[in-house]
């Protein structure tokens, strides 16, 4: 593989966002140069074609790493609910009665405008390529991205337009205010054709680090086959839109598509090229090891805030694309913890905001649902004991860092009047079984002649431990484990807390992982596909890896643990769709997969209607039950209303354009 990384140029952003196409909007275009007409000849020069091709990668930043897009993919599922500081975007998505998901909610917008703008760029590049002089490999790269965006759109909205105003799959040169939605099978035909071409013509090794390759196309082709197979089978009787018969345009059955998904995924696994599984789950997700062989596609960023990260350049995040700020949403405000200083004369903040993976800027918008951590959940105690993915997914212990800000105190006081020194845990989440051992009696001390509680946030204590604790049975909308995997990492903290801790993360946002191929093939096998490896064989590859641990995130130290045999032994003899969903949660928790997984398998309402979490205050620790209303029409998202309002159609036609239920 070449080590030169693809570079995004701002002209490419202009190509991506400046083209006027059917029902497409875009913002934040640098050095905008308005054009009333663009033609494919714009891409005839090397610079023009390169700029267009680069924009296909740059456009990924406009939803991957965006906190509101992550919300749309996670809140309201069996992984996340809204947190204490959530605004309407998150409450609307939760469907639990605190908001109302409509076509004007920002969560409804998602990737619509960005995806269609990118599709139009693809069409322009392909029309130019048809004139000759462009290799099939570069054409395949473009067709991969057209399929990529249409696959997102069809999952999110159902059937969408293939004609952007100048003909089906043609580059649109002028603004058009009419649109016709195609059916789901018609859109999938384009997706399959493009991805099959990409598989046949992309190189095994990416032309640059991070660009599309044969196996990346195989991953998306197998996933598209799998998703369409579920759509054809429709075991949950979920409605589709535009309404149509559930028939493949080529006459294939759901069973045949499950088999195709299995076959393509196995082909990728057996012929990995430059990709493969990392030795441990920690190795996949630690910031020091980004762009590793398991990450097949990512929305790239670096530490140059203004040009490499899309940020302001001053260390303060904009909270908008193309910045990577999604991790903020899953981070609670740990900086509100206070501790008694060394002479018990004052309180200090023992855990301060730091540009460190697992900490970073708190936003408290999305909270993990407690059910996942309790008996019967994907992270129940039996799982926690042997599965390294638990430690390498959640920030469970919060270590002191006041010395990095110049604090003079040698130690602070923790639970049981014990001393806690720099880099030691001050607060921890403990497992479900430990909840019975927690003493919730307030710990008090005299501060400036006044008796006060030592901990200000209602934490408990366990005999013999210096750290204050809460059980995972006490997860609340205010206090919950952060998602360590997607957290910030910087190389320029210089031993301190980091001067740009409030900005977006300079890490790439991983979009596709080699590990997913095993779960795609396993899911297809559960649905009847046959081959050399069973669903259990495939799942156990990842489970065996998950039993191996060489570094503990929460102990912050190297370890040597091998629970791989125990992990394999704990795998059930019969793998079900629900077990696949559990494994997908353990592999991809909080990364934006979950809504798509639950909608594809038609398990959303079954798995996410009822959930439990404690309240919105720090002292709230008793779980309450919440109920969501998830109608079958919500298995498609609403098309953004402003896009429909811009159409020159009759009121009746506009109403018919929107997905039912909105």
C-alpha cells in the first residue's frame, strides 16, 4: 500500500457543494464561487477530475463525526437515549414522549443534501470518464461512492430520485425543482450495479492510504445484498415507500440475496488484501493506532484545526460539520466533580477537562441505556468479566489530573477518608453485583468551620476503596460511562491538559471495519445461507479476539489476559438474529451503526420500545421505566421539509412525496 495519504482540496468542496441539483442544499462552502451552470467538461482537466475525486472523500466529513448525525443513528435505539442537557434534536429522536419527530426536526435532515450533492459530482465525473482517458479503477472509485450514498439514502428514506434533473444518473447542470422518487428495488439495482463494477475494477491495494479498494467494495456489496434480502423477506410486515411489490428487478429471492451476501463477505475474509483483524479490540480503537489495517474507510481529520479538521483554528469547536465533534454528545460533565484538597481547606476539581481519549469536551446529550449493563443485557456481568470490549468501549474509572494544570496539592481526599494521588481513580462505575456493597451514607468533613459532604455529586463508597462509586444500576441521564472508543486524542498536549481540549477531535472517524464482514456473513448464515463457515464459526473469530487483552483502558496499564477460550465456550450453540445484534452492539457500540441494524432486521420496536435509566440529577440513582412509540412508518426517516417545500409541484404531489407517518 502506498503511504501517501489523500489530501482534500477546497476546490473539491466547491464541486461537492456548489452544484445545483434537484432538492439539494449545502452550507459552509469556503471561497464560494457561484455558478449557474456546470458541465462535465469541468472535470476534463487533471486538476478538475482530481478535485472531483477528492471531494468524494471530503463529503464524508459532513455527516460522519457530526454529533447530530450520530444522534439520528443512536438515540431512540436500544443503545442510547437523551441525556440531561439534550435539546429537541435528541428528545425528538427518542420517541418517548418528550419530543416529536417531524420533517422539520434537524434529526430528519441527516445526510440528504450532502449525499445528493455528492451523487451529482459522481455523475459528472462518470460522464467525463465516458469520453475516454480515465482508467476503470478510477471509474470504479467514483461508482463506489455513488452506490455508497444511494445505499445510505435508501436505508434512511426509502426510494429516492435517480433523476436529478438531466436524466437518470446524469450530471445535472441547472437548478430543477421537480423530482420523482423511484422504488426501493430500482434504487438497489443502481447500488448493486455500481458496487459489482467496483468489486471487479478496484485494486486490492488502495491507490492512496484511505481510498477505496476491492475489499471495501465487497464489504458494502455484501451489506447491501443482506439489507435488500431483509427488505424482500419483510418478516415484520414493515411498509415501504414509494409503495411497490417486494420483488427484485432481476427476479431473485430473499434467500438468494442472503446467499450472495454470505458469499461476497466470505470472499473478502478469505482474500483480505492489506486488511485484517488487529490483535486486540483495544488496538482497533486506540487513538495512537488510527488508520490501522482493520479500518477500511474513514472521514479523515488531523491536528491542523482550520484545514485538516474543519474547525475554527482557535481550539474552540464549532459544533458543526465538517468538524469531528460527535464524541462530545456521549460525554457527561465529569468536570463538575470536586474533592477536598490536602489540608481539607477547600475543594478542587480533581478531574479536569483534558484532550485525552475518554475525557475531552463534555456535552451530556446522549446517555447509554442502563438495561444494557444489567442481567440479560449485552454487557451483563458475565460478559464484563471476560470480554475486553467492555473495558475498551467505556470510560468506567476517572483518574485525577489536577497536577497537569499546575495544581500544588500532593493528594486529595476520596472515599472512606482515604488519600488519592495524581493519576489515581477518584470515581468509578462498578458492576451490577457490586451495587449491594455500596454505602450511600454521605461522607462529611469540616471545611472552613462548616460541615459539608466530601463528594458533591451524591456518589457512594465501598469499604476499603478510596474511589467514590456508582453502580451501572445507577446510570442516569446526568452521569454515565463515556464512549472511550470515539474520544479525542492529540499528540500536542505537551504533558498538560491540552490547549485545544474544547475543539473537535483531530482523529479520523472510522466508517468501515474489516471485522464487520464476519458479522455480515454470520447474519446471512442465520438467515439460511450456507458455506464453509457457520454463523457460530464466524462470530467466534471476533469473540476469541475479544478475550485477549494487552492493555487495560480503565486501569491505564499494560496487562496480559487471555480469556479467548472462555469467550468461545460462552458462545451459544445456536446463533440467532438477536445474538448477532448483541455482538454487533459489543463491536460497534455508539459508533452510528445501531439504527440501521435494528431497522434492517426489523427488530427496532421489539428491542427498543421499553428502557430504563435514572433521572436527570446527580443524586438520582434509581432506575425508572420509559416507553417509546415506534410505529412501523418510522422505519423510514422523514424527508427534510424544506427540500419538499422547494419543489414546484402541486400541494397534493408534495404531500405524496413525503414518507407516510410524517
